[in-house]
């Protein structure tokens, strides 16, 4: 199994967040003219996804909130978090949690292209095994395209880093993305 080092990704994320928000942290600024209201929060959209799948001895529950900042009508960048619980009765139970960085590009108002870097910690407890648990990191780089109408985008994405150790059943996945 190839080793994925999370430290460089975390460093990049922390540096990005620090630089992104540093312009908004001027606590001691004094001006004589009234300060204009920042339109930062007007450009932020919140969204994400929830999922529930229950079958014969199978449970899959997921929660994935995210937020994006719209730089203009064409480009947006955001962060997301994810938690997922998956259980197959008498076989395994797993917890997956992590985060992602997402970039969105709208060349025209109806088409949305996306790139998403996702890092998940995977904890698996096997029921029928001598080694009862597995803990590892899973990295995914998803490239996608979708049809956008209003706040909803319907499309598909492909994990270009997919291999046999992938936590998803398939590298190709449909999606519905909603931001308010």
C-alpha cells in the first residue's frame, strides 16, 4: 500500500487559510471616513450533502458540509468536511472522516467544471478477521463536470487517483451539488 503523507496537504491548507483571511484581520485600523461594508459574506455560499442508505444488514450514513467563496461569476474556491459511517452486518463497520478543497469553474452559466482534493481517514473494524482493524489515509483527486441550474449542479466526477485500495466502489461517481 502506498503511503500518503498528510502533513504537506495540511501545511498548504493552513497557509492558504491564513493568507486568505489575513486581509480581514485589521483590528487596530482607524479611519476618519466611515468604512464601507465588506461584501465578503455576500460571496460565500454554504451547501453540502447528506446521505442515507439502508439495506439488508447494510447501513451507510454520510454528512458532508461545505462552503465556497465566489471570486466572480466564473470561479469559486471552497473547503469541505466529511463524515461517513458504513456497516455490513457480520462483516465490518467503518468510520471515514476528513476534508477537501474544491475549485469550481463556470465557463458558461449552465456548465460547471470542478476539481476536488479529498483526504479521508479510514478506520475499519473487521468482524471476521484475526486482525480486527485497519486505519489508513485515502486521498482522492476528483475531476468533474455538470449541468448547473440555479443553485443546483447535477453531474459526474472521476477520481484520477483511484486504485484497488480506494474507499469508493468505483472511480466514476455521479453527484448532485447544492449551494445556498
